[in-house]
């Protein structure tokens, strides 16, 4: 009986502790789209989903596990007409970790087409690409960083800018750098921890290999609304595209969102 009571107390305490975990503002969540976003087919109110591509470390051992779902919805759709591009407004506003769905507010730092994702996971050189173990491959990340998986480092030129990791899936951890030309910020809300970037470089920003531009990243009002526009004709963000979502800064400057995985 005493053992049962003790187990119940421990279970209750662990549940309370999990509920108290927060996702700090500025946390990057790398995701892969589960389905295409096509301006000719999608409608406002339609649910969109993506899978977390790499374990996202938070603090004290807490993390959002690779494979967790991030959910959102289509907000607006306009078709290409005359010289006007097609656009899709959307937001990712929920994260589902082990069946626990928690509200989040995100902006979009970078977007990459599936082919860019594939290239970022291929060995840089050599004739034995198919036979080389994944853990020993050297790959060029989206944005220009080079990941040396066997050595466990990520470099840009002669500078070490991050580390390679395997935690639920292959990825990288790097400190985020600003890109003034693309109007991307550095660390937010005092969160200068290494961020999970999956196949992206430490300064990756904007759209890569996609016939789309990020017209509005979701940082301004209405906060969380991302607006994508085509560069020509229809807008089609294909399934398997990669996105770097970032948790927005709360109005009071404090971390704002829950997560329940350790």
C-alpha cells in the first residue's frame, strides 16, 4: 500500500513538473511539411501539419522530441492574377508532444524546398556516397555551413559554428546569427543557447530553392501570421519542404509556451 501511494505521489509530481516546463522565447523548431501547400487547392481554415525534424533542447534536459507534430492552419489564399503573385497566409500555432497539444506563437526564419533538404543530407564528395555510413558523412548545410558528422563539428570556413548531434534524428546545434540583408535577427529574449537547425546553417534566412518568398515572417501584427508569395505563377510549397520556425517573444519578455516532454 505504501509503495502504491509513493508511486502515485511520484507520478503526480512528475506531471506537475512537466506542466511547468516552458519553451523559451527565441527557441528554433525545425520542421518538415507533411503535405503540400498549394494556392490553387488549399482553403482558409484548412489544417496544416509538420513533423519536428530534430530533438529541440530546452533546458534542464527538457526537449521537444523529433517526430512531434506542429499544427497550424491556412488563414488567407489569393490566386495569381495579371502581375500579382499568388499568396498564402498561414500560421503554426500548436505543438503536439505525446498527445499533449500546447498553443505556441511562431514566426518563420527560413524555408527550403525538398531538393535543398536532400542535397543537405548528401555526402560532399566521393564515389561511395551510397555505402558511406550516415554518421561519418560530411555534408553542406542549407546556407553554406559544412557539417563534419564524424568529428561532430559544423564549420563556416575556418570557424567552428556548431556541433552535429544525433538525438532522435541527425541534426546540428548552432548559435543563431543575424542576417541584416535578409532582416533576420540573432538571439531573441536573451535566449542565446545553441538552437536545433537540422539541415540549416547558423545564419540561414529566407527562402532556398523555392519559387516563393517570405513576404511576412509573422513577427509583426498580427503576430504569428506568415505570408508566402509566389515568384511566378501559382504558389506551391511542396510536401517535404523544411521550415525553421521560431517561438516569438512574449509581450512581457518572458518565455510563454508550454511543452511536456523531458
